[in-house]
C-alpha cells in the first residue's frame, strides 16, 4: 500500500527451485524518509496504471499478481520527490550537511534544479545526498544522541553533534539503511571507523584499551552495559553487520 525505497536493478536471475519465480539483484538501495502512500488524501493514485482503472474500488483485485509494474516517468519523479522530501527540504540543509560548506558544485546544482526525471536519477547516486538521507534516518532513530556517550548537542541550525556512522562500511558493500547505522559523536565515530571500539553480540561496547587514551574511557558506558538504542527494535544494529565490524576490531 506504499512505496518505501528505490534501488537499481542490476540483473534478473531465475529461481532454480521454481521456474515461475525470479530474483531481482539490486544495488544502491535507498530507503525513503517516509513511506509514500499509493494514493493521496484526495484518493488520487500515484501510478497511472491505477488512475486509469475503470473502477478505483477494484485496486486490490487489479494489483493481485502485479507486484512488478512499469512506472510512468513523471509518477516516478513525484514518488521519489515525496519520499525524499525531508532530505531535499531546504530547511534541513544545515542539519543534514547539505549547506554550501559541505557540498560540491554538482550537488548544489542538483538541489537547485527543477523537478525532472534526469535530476532524480542523478540524485539517487549522488554521494552527498545519499549520505544526507542516511544521516537523517539514523539521527531520527537515535534522537540525535550518541549511542556511546549519551551526548545530545544541537547547534542553532538544528545540526546535531552526533554523526551517522556505517557499521558495515559502504566501501565494503554495506547498505545505507538504519540497521547498518549508529549515531556517534565525532570522537566515537573516529574510533569506530578505525575499529578501536565495536559492539559485542548484546550491543555492549568493546574498547581496545591499549590503543584508546584513558581519558576517553570516562565518556564510555561501564563494561557490560548496552549502548543507547533506538526505541524501535527494527532500527537496532543488525547482528550480521555488527559481526562484520567486530571481525576487524583492533582489540582482538
């Protein structure tokens, strides 16, 4: 009943166990800031396929067996624009590090460009905009609070001191999804990216004591205490992502 993300389909593979089924192999998966309903408050469908039905009340029956459909180009643009409305909102530029201090000319041009399909295609692969979307979702899940130190600091522009850290790095294949992210202060983020701190299976902090200055240890939770986690369990770090990070932990 809603559109939740975009992704690029690289190829279609048949299911060896069932000749009537196929697998879509995707990359650059990008969740929307909020799910986009398949029809708006006035009852207008987002897809032309549905708008052209003779009887709108038959939508459920019409969609049966049609989970894969071609989207009209203008409909696709409208859905993505709505789905990324928080990320693309000019009022959120400072909070999401999309203001002029952080972006390049190409990104600035995309943010200032008119509504169009080509613009959306470029937005979906733009590293700065994807990072902003990831930051938005992770900081919302963690209430802009560092999961390790518990610090929640916002500046006058609404920008949080906490940053969105990837657990399984994007460079190694990690996705831009909240269960692959954790909100960390700048110092904790630096240590996390260098695998000087990590989490155990119970999401308690592990610290490489031989390599982390003792003064920093005062900021960390006591041994055996869990890090601060999102209210929604679906946003908690995924165990397999944490295991990938912990495998490179400098404390072992």
